[in-house]
C-alpha cells in the first residue's frame, strides 16, 4: 500500500518537475507534453531527483524520435543536473533542440544556465536576449534566466 501511495505522489508531482525542465515553446508542443508518456515518466524521475534515470529514460525516447526538440532539451537538462555533467554533450543537445525549434524557450533558458555553469556570462546573456525577443510580455524562462545572470554577476564572476 505504501509503495502505491509513494508512486501516486511521485506521479502527481511529475508535471511540476517536468515544467521545471522548461515549458514547451508552442501550443503544438504543449499538446504533445500533455499526452506524451515519455515526458510523464521523465517527470517521475525528476521528481525524485533521479537524474541518471531521467536521462536514460528520455534518451530512449530521443533515440526513437531524434527530431523532437523537447526530448533534446530534457535530455540535456537531466545530464546537466547530474553529478558530473558532460558539458560538451549537454551543449550539443541544447543546441540541437534550438536547431529544431529556434523559439524553444526552455532550451534558451537552460542553455543560458549551462553557459553560466561553464563561466561564460556573454553566451548566457545572448540567450537571455533571445528570450527577451521571444517573450514580449515576459515569461517564466526569461525571468528565471535573468535572475540566474544577476546572481552570477553579484557573485563577482564575470
């Protein structure tokens, strides 16, 4: 009984965890997210902060659908959140997500954060500027990356 309750709690919190990995950038993508079992399962892994499990799961989906920008974004996100991220691989998948969908707000936000992790403030600001253009009335991805850039600058790293 406890195992069932734990699973249900993780499943119910999964959408929140998946949204933390970057909202889809278009209404078509949002419809996919609402009905995509791979993304639902990814959310279960991320809710438990099982980054290796999340990466392995979404990588399997990515192998079946290499043209899916959301899968590239989520795979890079899971890799980046892991213990020892291979930043070259992280950047490759964020860049592929943006090649497929140049307006993918989640990918812009997260590649910006990845650039900050790598110490490249200028590249992070390029993606902040892209989000500023994409989010004319503001959006969560812009606000989050703007806050991360400001914190990075306040820390004295430039």
